[in-house]
C-alpha cells in the first residue's frame, strides 16, 4: 500500500512508520522534519499536499496539538488550539482525502484516553478526544467505495513518562512500538468505525 503518515517525526509517528514500512510504501508528512510539510490548521495546505502526492491507499494521523491548563484560565485562543489543530485538522484530512483514497482505503486518526480518564488541566484534550470518537463512528456510516475509518486512543507512552508522569498519576504506560500495532490493525485489517484503546480500558 501507499500510505501517508502525518506526524511521522514524532515519537509515536516514528514507531508507526517502523511497524508499517517493511510491507508498505510510506510518505511522511508533518510541520517539520518530514518529507512533506503540512499544517493541520490550514485547509489549503492540506489540499495542496494531497494534490502533490496523488492517489493513496491509507492515511494515518499521529499529530495534533491541544492546550493544557487550569479550566478557569483557558481563553478562547487556547481552546481554539485543540479545536482547530487536533480536531478539525483530522476532520479536514478525512474530508479532503475522500477523493484521494483508492477504493477500500482507510483513515486512521488519533485521540487519547483523557475523555474517559480525565486529568486536571486536561479539559481541552478531553473535549477534543470525545469529539473525535463521535466523528469517527458517524463518518464510518457515510464513507463511500468501501473506505474505512478508525481511531487509535493510546494511553501515556512509556517514552513520554518522564516528562508527563506528574500529570498522569497512577496511569499505566505503553511502549510506542506496542501502541503502533493499533495502527497496523486499522490499516491492514477490515474494521471501520472502531476505537482501539491501546494500553487502557473503559472497564473500572
């Protein structure tokens, strides 16, 4: 398959590329450090990227920014970071990518556990992640030509534990290479409308 990986230079993106590359042709995209430059907040740049690379078999997104901060102090511009980047950036990648995917192709988006396992200062991330879950389930009902869409919702990465553990007390971590298997399942499997919870469960 010819697969576009957006966010390919990040910790998770690199692990996803390593898991897929032995069997597929990858195109790497991101804000920096990638073959293709794209800004998820800019629909015109998303369109230009798709136009430049031609037909694809899959699009994988491991990118998306959100703001973390005390609820009472989050202003409109800070809410907009997650809404315009992680949420609408991924939505735009799907909408504008519909005509770019070959029959039977797939989209794999990324959320996270915070909409079900919230943390202090994580209201924006929780809101965006919940919206992404709803979008993926609804979009799966309307995709044409056998196209598929799934969402990977990872726990805190082991590689990021040192930097973020204080914000995630008691949260189990998972290696990026293990989380990457959720993306492999989405790309190479037959599911659609699924949320793959990697390293955590809704069960209490």
